[in-house]
C-alpha cells in the first residue's frame, strides 16, 4: 500500500515523523556495519503532521525522540516514518 505522508493525519496526541537516515559512514570515513546502526536508542526526524491534541510542536520542526516509544510504519515510500506521542518527544532541535 502506498500512502502520501502529507495526507496521513495522526490521532489524538500523536505526531507523524519522517526519520532522518542514519549515516553508513562515521565522520572519519569508517564504514559502519548495519548491526551498529540498526538499533539506535535515540532518533531524529522532522514532524510531518500532528494530531488535534498536540499543542507544543508543529509540522516542520526537527525533533529528537527515543525509538523505544516510536511505532515505525511503512507508507510505501522510500523514506521511513514513525508515530509517537507528543509526550515521548525528548527535544526540539534548532
């Protein structure tokens, strides 16, 4: 199933986040194995849409959140997306 992420509306206090890609190389140019980057404890992404009960953040903001409370969804695009609650966001990144 292919969905346009801009047409997905989160419910209640949830936000839809487009995940940033995790680099395959370190800053020094060392290739990172998939096992090293697969289970990140903290993720960063851009909020695409928010539910009606969300008051502190808005679409377009970059946020940091924990992967423990995020629910990854496949919208049929090449990008990765996830849902999480507004209260599970750790920080807004400037």
